C-alpha cells in the first residue's frame, strides 16, 4: 500500500510538471481574465493620474489597454518605478511593463522586450536664462534624474564632472530644480516635455541641448514567454496599421508623429 501511494505521488508530480511545462503566460492571462500591467503614475503624458477623474491615463496606459482589448480581458494597473519594474516582472507581480523603459542588452539578461514602440533621446530641462545649454555646462554642478534609470547612467557618461542627484521619481527631481537644489533635470525628451507642460509656469522652463543618447522604449515581458511576446508585437503592429498609434501619439504629445520613424512591421 505504501509503495502504491509513493508511485501515485510520483505520477502526480510528473503530471503536474508536464502541465506546467505546457502552460504559458498568454494562456494564464486569458484564463485569469485580467492583464496586470506595471505602469507609472507620475510621468506626465505617459502614465499619470488625471487630476479630474483620478484615473491613470497616458500614452503607455493606452498601449496596454489596446493589448488587453485584443486579448479580450480586463486590465489591472500596478504602479512601478525605474528601480522595481524589472523585479516586479521577474517575480510575476505584473504580466507586462509599460513604463518608458529603454530596451538594453543588459536588461535582456532578466526579461524580454517587445519591438520598439516609442523612440526618444535624452536632453536637459533647465530654467530659462540659466546659461545652461548642454551637458558641457554641467561640470561641477548638480543635475537631477531618477534612480535605476538609463538617464542616470547616460548623464554620468556624458558629463563625468557633474554631480548627479538621483530621486525616486521625476516630479521629485523637478521640484529640486524649482527649489534650486539642482540646476537641471535630465531624462528622455518626452518625459521632460511632460514635466514642463504639467507645470503651472511652463514658460519658465526650457529643454536644451542636443540628444546625447538613444532611448528605444520596449514593453517588458517575462523571459522565455515567446507566445505572449509574439502576441504583444502583433498588437503593436495592428495598433500602427489601424491608425490607433498615430492618434494616441498626437493625443498625448500634442503633435503629429515626426517623419522618419516607423515601427518595425512584420508581414502577417
């Protein structure tokens, strides 16, 4: 009898192992009926809380809503930061990350990425009349950015003599600029534009300098989940081809998609 119980236990373990091996994130999300998306809540234009409705809105929010609609499931948002967005994805706390995240080879060691869905580059946000026009003007001066971001690494490379002060989120870095604790905030142009546009005195600020980095944004997905990644890429292609991408870009950025950039499109 004891031997029979052990055999049955082994059979169950093997059966569970086979089932787990055939399970995948796409099927898991469909079965659950909810796509859990890691997004920002304080990055104007991309992921932020609408002051009137108190709901999360923005370009990244619209992208993951589109994917959830194509899946035929509801969507649940979980707020992430530059520091915790990859750990949350790795740990399974979220299914996908849409959080102005640059696709880097070093990040590929932990997670997978969609095709590039937004192309940006890094600049500086300063007060008008500050005399700061490029990274060359930041030697021995304090500049604010965000912990765990590519912006933090890029500014150190672009101006090693700058004193980089890293904050949890970009609004905190912007507040430091207003208070005179730093002379500039640096990150991707789109995020800087959002900070400027959302301020009560937008004309007080200007975005300066040449782009000193290339920032191709990708949606973060779990490692080795090719069916889910392929579905996400298909949705991005459909979003581009049906005009939704262009409409959302103009809705949030305030201008038409610049000529010269096109999403990577694959034949059906």
